[in-house]
C-alpha cells in the first residue's frame, strides 16, 4: 500500500512530531511518501530547534533509513523560504507542485498535518 503524509504547517507544534512518529510506524509496513509543503519544509531543515527549547527530530531521522519513507519537498516552498537541498537534515527529493499532486493522487491513503 502506498501512503502519503503531507506536512504543511510549521514544525513548532505537536503536529510535526506526531506526523513523523506515525510516518515511521506506517513506513514499517507500507511505502510512505512524506511530503513537505509551505512552512512544512522547515520540519526537516537544519534550524537548530534545541536552541528554541523544542525537541529535535534526530531520533526520527535515525529511524528513516530502516523504513520505507521517501521525503519530498515542494520546489516553490523551498525557494520561497530561501532554502536549498543541502539545508535539509536528511535526503530529500525536490519536486514541483504538479509532481506532488500526482504522488498524492496515486496514494491509497493521504494524511494531512
């Protein structure tokens, strides 16, 4: 089964942590596309969340290599925020909104955070 998780909000709320936690659980048994759009692109950017008193995503990232998770970021969201592919803490695929739409449409289940 192919599943898509879309994170579109900022990484400062509980939603980003919960989305990553559930993505790992789903990715153990299914193919999962973790799609970051709008402010969601900051979720896996290297922004030093510990300096703001926010728990880091390091434990989630350590697990990514053991599960079926593909991380996709929207090109326009990345460009609008002045980020580059090297600014992310894990390997990402930069895709257009049209490509992301196709990925979402092909998923059997979609969760939006």
